[in-house]
C-alpha cells in the first residue's frame, strides 16, 4: 500500500490547521473570539493553570484547584441557605441544575472515541515505521531535519513552556489568519512552490528517494 508520506507543503497549508468547520461549535467560538469575554476568560484561566503547573507539581496544582473549587461551592451553598432563611423562600439546592444534568459517557460515545483514537494511533505507527525504516529516503531526510530542529527547540524551551506557547497560539493564530487570509495564503503559496521545486530536484538527484513503478502500484 502506497503512502503519500509527510509533506512540508501540507504543513504549510493553513486550511489543514485553521478550518472552523472541523471544530466543535463551542471550541470554534472560543478560539475565533466570537465572544470576547468568554474567550478572554478561557485564555486567562488556561494560562494561570499552565503557569501554576510550571511552578508547582501536578499533584499540588490539582489539590489546590480542587480545594479552591470546593471552598467556593461550600461558601456559595451556605450563602444561598442563609439568604433563603432570611427571605423565607424555598428555592432548593443552588446547584440543582448541575446535579440533574447527565454527565455520564454513553457506551456508543466511548466506542466512537476509542475507535477514533485507535485509527489515529495506527496511522501514526505506520507513518513512523515508514520514516524510521527509510521507505522513502527524501521523506526520511526531511523527517531528520525536523528532528534536528526539535533538538534546538528543546534546548531553548521545556515541555510546559511549549504547551504555554501552544495555548497562546491557539487563541491568536486562527483569528490572525482569519483576518489576514489573503496575504497569508499568497505568501504560503510561494513557499510551497519553492519547496516543491527543491524537493523535485532532490528526488531527481537521489535515486534512492524515488519509488519504483512496482512500489507505486502496491
């Protein structure tokens, strides 16, 4: 079975990264800032959590966040009970609407998620095998360049810092692309054309990078 392999041009395709139609409506509304207040709150809360993880252990952050949430819930419950007693009302439990909401995961949903995760995992394993066993020399060389660049990236940033930068990019790049789509597409098209030209020259100069006709038919 033939594989198209990783392509730097596909990485440079903005439609593969910034496609609102592929996102859940609520996620799309957040990252594209359809509601500035909600998006700002989500961005700020995520940054606070990630910075806390960078400064403290996961266990400590989980414990403190859970304790804070529990304390707020208890304080709000007591406040509402006192308010109902003073006003002589019977509004019931303040979190009744949350307690009555179904938060269970259906068997069908769990199976769908497991099937999707398995499909992505299998695709990743086949692609890594293809790259590390040098099925296509040019693709493996490009993968090697990517790994070499990652060594420099890892020397400058640790994992949690990259996650923080990724979180910020999630709330900035999609909106920036949406606002400057024409200019970005034009520049990336030039980059893709240049990369295709260089790749074609490398494949022509390196025979091992070209697949035989019998390989293409498999």
